[in-house]
C-alpha cells in the first residue's frame, strides 16, 4: 500500500477540557507511540483527516506524518485506531503507531467478498460473512487496505476458510487455518407448525363487525 502524507501539530495541553476545545476548533486530538520514541500528543485538522479517510475507503493504512516544529518532523506510522462518538459518529481521537519501513507489523485488515456464489445464484442459499477481519503480518509498505476473496465457486453448504485464502504478495495471514470466513447456508425453510400457522392466517375469512348503536332503545327507562 502506498503511504499517505498527513500534516499534524504538536499538542501540549492534554486535559479533557483542552481536547474538547480542540474539537470545537475543527481539530482532532491524536497520539503517536511506538518503540522508536516516547509517545507524543498531536492534533490533526478534522476536514483534512476525514477527506483522507474517505479517499482511502478504510481505516487501515500507513502514513508519512509531517510534524510541524518537531526535531524529528518526518515519521512513518500506521493508523492504529480511530475513536468515534457512539451517538454521532464524529471522530474523537486518533492513535498513530510509529514503525520502521523495514520491520514487519501485525495488524487487522478487513476481508471482503467479490462475485456471486453459485450456491446463492442457483441454489437459493445465503452468503454468510463469518469473519470480518483477518490478522496479517507484513512490511508496512505491503499492507493491503483489504483482502478481497472471490466467492463465486462456493456451493450450498460449503465454507471458505482462512487456509483457503491466497494472500497478496508479501502478506502472511495469521490465525487458525480451519476458521470459516465465508459460508453458504441453506435457505431457512418454514417448519410444519409455522407453515400451518401461515396457511391458516392467509385463508382466514374477515369477521364482520357492528358498531355499537348510541340510540336509546324504545324500552329504556325514563327518569
């Protein structure tokens, strides 16, 4: 994966109130950490960062960070984590993990399906996406935005496992090889009891209803 260049600033105030003020000014609090140097507090322009995420289509990639007014202004880092507000979805905080270009890293990347499975197209089955992320090891420059798997040949009752996936060049997929990633399940048939209830409901005749009369009967007692 080609790295993305992002300009960030050093951040001195780290209290919660300072982070809130930063967000109101259109900035996002961030931190860079790793084995190379001690952690540093940063902040990044919200619009620039959101535009970068939208263009990348993923939250898993490498960056060339340009840190203004820092003795080491150029850093190579993974976008480690993006924290979102659970209610609004807005970005609250970003974690960067500084790495060496020649050192392999282990990260989670999404796995996506392409193609229409035979078991779905002709068998009426359902494609189950069992495992949404894969744990991989590779050099930062080889990190894929996602691992794409062709599910066209999957038939009813068949599963595709981690061991069946051919990773991109330079990428090693970790984890138990027998774990299912995608599977084609049988269509969910109605049970005899459920089918009987549905049939009865469909053949049930409408019941006529009468509105209650508000007129007094002839034999109503008078005061």
